[in-house]
């Protein structure tokens, strides 16, 4: 079934946290209804009361997949469940919105792709950073030829909230996340691929668990993660209540050779004082760089263009101020949802394809394998 203008009923697996994005798809006036939610616990879900008394609430996702009235499923469960839930939904012939990362291994990604092909239904992976106005502006400048042919892409990712978000929860264990090069890095790796116009062919990694392993204050295995981001948790070594097991790196670096000749680098650190993504794209006739990855009501992000030979010039030859757009993630999430719904109704996506999502995971997985094996180069399987 390919929905067109008829009604579409959605369900969401994992309505807490990122699953709240499914509420943006609840537009009864447009024939779009969120009709079911599934979570291990049905507490603290009052925000879904707006969907009406008929909303199905269940702890068993099979009940949703067996319901013929549900056409599409948002899979927003923890990363280690993505493949299981996506494959089950696809096998049940439900269209799927799959939160990134696609899965936590290359094999799982390929199983999801195979299930989509067998079922002949639509699979959409939620790489919302392709809809960041900053990223779109950089892509626009590249496509206009303002920096010539792209030859190098660099990304630095500073994550001030890393200790709170990733080292007190399930993310801190390899068995659940493989590496934070997936949970966080899959975003940036995909943007690198998007801006460079290619996919990684070979990757080399270097990194280590350099700070959070030193913290002795750990929560007990049965205690839940506090789930609170507190800017007063500073400096990093003063953190308390860390995960009982921490075996993922808090600092990682990748070098990437893309299939179109572009070379790229990515650096990720989870104990910086600030949080920010900085991209630099260098071409044969100039370079562009962003200051701020999304605009807020109080501060506009900017994209800077250098395209004449010169000495040091902080702001470049041109500065493009990115207007503030209402909506989560700098206005990207509403655009992402609009694209998903249009995709369900037969239009081509303007976001990441499922193959793009697979290649971002593959790069992160093999980048982590490289950094854990003495920085041996790893080739991405096709």
C-alpha cells in the first residue's frame, strides 16, 4: 500500500524521549492520526492525551504490528532494538520511520534493508540534520559552485552534555550502542557524506576512554539513569552517578576516504565545556565554515565563505546569517516529518535514503573497530 491522500494511522514504539517526534505526525485535519503507542512503561505519557481516548496504549509491540488499521510505525526505541523492531514492522507490511542510527551493526542494517525490499513497503530513516538550515545553506553554496569542486570536509563535534546523556545510561556499553560514533557520529558522518556527495570507502580511527573511566561514583545496575542534563555538572571529573559499566570511548577521531575521492575527518569529544558542531568544507576555489549549527531566538548561526586569497580574516568574504525557525532541532524536525509524510504519499525524499543511513552506520562501526585495533584501515563492505 502507498498512501496518497487517504487517511494514515501511525503508531510509535518508544514514545518516551525521541519518540515524541511522532506527535508532529498527528494531524487529524489532514487525515494523519497517531492511534497507538507502545512502551515498557505506560507512565508519564500524558502528552499523548491530545490524541484522544481511542489511543491504544500497550506494552506489547506485537499487538501494534498485528493491527490492520495501523499503516505506519515510528521506531524510536533504544538503538540496540532498532533492527528487531524495524524488521518486525516491515515484515508486517507496515511503513517504517526508523530513528537514526539505523542499527548498531552493518549486518543489522543489511537485514533491515532486506526486509524492506521483501515487503515492498517504505523505509525512512530519521537523519534530521540534513534538514538543519545551516547544513542546507552549506549544501546550497556547494551546489552553486561557490567553492569549486569539494576536496576535503572536516567536522569537529563538541559535546558538553556527553557525561549526562551518554555515560549514565545504556549508551555507555558497547553491547548496547557499539560506539558513540553511531549514536552521535552517525549524524555527522551522514552530513559529511551529504556535503561531499559520496560515501566512505575506507576509514581509520583513533580514540580512547580518557576521562569518564576515572570517576568512581557509579550507580548500581538496578538503578535507573537520572536522565537529567545539568550544566552545573562541571568539571567532567566531578560527575556522579555514572553507569556501572563504561566501555565506549569519550573521545574519537576518524579519517575517511570517500568513493568520489573526497577526504574527510571527524572528531568527537564528550567532555568539552561547550556543545557545537563545526564543519569546514574546502574546495578548489574556496571554503565554507559554520559558526553555530542552528539558530535560536537569541543567537543566529552563520555560514562563512572564503573565496579569495588572503591572510587571516576571521569572518571570510561573505557571511550568511541563518534565520531562526521555530520547531525542535532548529526547525529541522518539522521539515523531517513533512518529508516523511510526503515520502509515504509517493514523493521522493529530500533527506537521507536508507542506503545513506546504512553507510553512516558502516563508517561508524568500522571506525570504532579501527580505533580499537591499533588504527588499522577498514574497508566498508558494499
